[in-house]
């Protein structure tokens, strides 16, 4: 067996044979964990972590030239994770689109489709053809629910400094496409500077309940503390809404810092609402939205009526605050 095996890149069984590795030897190396099969017929060194990025690199070895990585797999290659928690236990399928009239791929572990893409819609990431950041954000905002859609738009705008115009230029080309109404609505509501997707979800939930859209990442001066950042804020009313996620708020130092900062904000007259992981559906969502309604009632005793959306024949919601 060659000393150059395994190579530090994805490879096929045929390429292993070219390196002097027989099928039996390849199976033995796979059984020992020295190599592993990420896609049908495609292997990588055993030390490689199974991620959408490594799978995309593996797919590039065998996918036809007319295939482009799209949607959430493309987002992952751009450094933005949009996969659901339930999908973390098993790797989701690679999302790929065929262009130029090519037939959709049916390879195992790949979700194939067809899409009309211009050359300007495609970039190379690690040698893999991928939809551009702006195109990826708009595709996902059409295909996913409102939470994932606004989260994707905010994250791409933040990471790649995309403007509203950078996204809106796709709207004429998307005319008649499923999900384009949602994309058209959410582009003006998206913002750069949002730190996490849950912060985006808070913003869209508040908006959908008829409240003004809070501004993300607002810095304010707090006596006795200094400059403090509020994740989602109505600065004029001194109302803030923040998300406590396990990934950033589970360490003792993080918790102590947040408690002290929020207490300083409250002493300065701010109302700070805290949304936890269960706050995006059911009773958890209703709880903080009710608290927000109470805060608006306290700070805006005679507010303008909330916006009314035409979401159905009997969809005229009642105001959240009086």
C-alpha cells in the first residue's frame, strides 16, 4: 500500500486504486477508521469531521460539471449554519442544483434539483461551485419559513455587508416563484449587524404581532456602568428584548455579566425582556409577547393602533396593547 495514502482530500475508490490501494485494502482502512465514506463511493481521511463543508468537497469529486451547491449547504460553505437542531443527529442531504439544462443528480446523500442561475450567481468556495451569498440568502428566504428566512437574510447581510439593494435586485428574476411574496416582504425588514438568528426571530415575531420592528444591537450609555449593548431595542421607549441561548449564556461568567448589565439598564429606566429557547412557540412565545404588550402600554399610554395585515378573510388581529 502506498505511503501517500490516504491523501489529504476527498477521493474515490478508483483514485485509491491509482495510488496502489486495492478494494480489500480500502475496506480494511475504512473498517479501522483510517478513512471514512462520506458519500456513496467518496472517501476522506478518518480524521476529517463530517460537516456540510466536507461533504460538499467530497461531492465535488463526483458531481457533474453542471451541478452547483445551493441553499443551506451553500450557506454552510459561506460560514452560516441554517440547519435545524433535529438535523444535527444525522447529516442532512447535500443540496445541489443542476443548471444549463442538465438533469438533476440522483446520487445517494444528495438532494438534487434544477435552477436557473446566471454566471454571476455562482462563486467558488474551496474549489466548489456555490451560489453567491446574496443569491443563497434570497433562495433560502423563499424556501424556508419566516424564522429561517429572516435569520438567513440578517446573517448574510451581517457577514457579507450586503445592502437591501443587493438582495432586492433578485426580485424581478424571482417573479412568480414560490415564496417570492415572503422574500419581497422580508428584504426591507432585514438588517445588518444582527449577532444571531434567534435575535432575528424575536424581531420578526414582534413585527408579526403588530409592534414596530426593534433595532438590533443598540448601544446606550448607562450611568454607573458605561456603554451597554441591547440586542433588540426600542431606544426611545427604553424597552429591550434579549435572547438567552445555551451557547452564549450557560457559563457562570456570562450569566453574571448579563445579570449585572441588565440590572444596570433597569436602574437606568429600561424594561428588559428575556426570551429563552422555548420562546418561539406556544406558551413561551405568548409570555414574552404579553410582557412586550404590557411594556408598550406602560411607556405608550396612547399609542397608534397596530398595523393590520390581510392574512385571510377573518385575520384582523386585535391590538396587543390599548
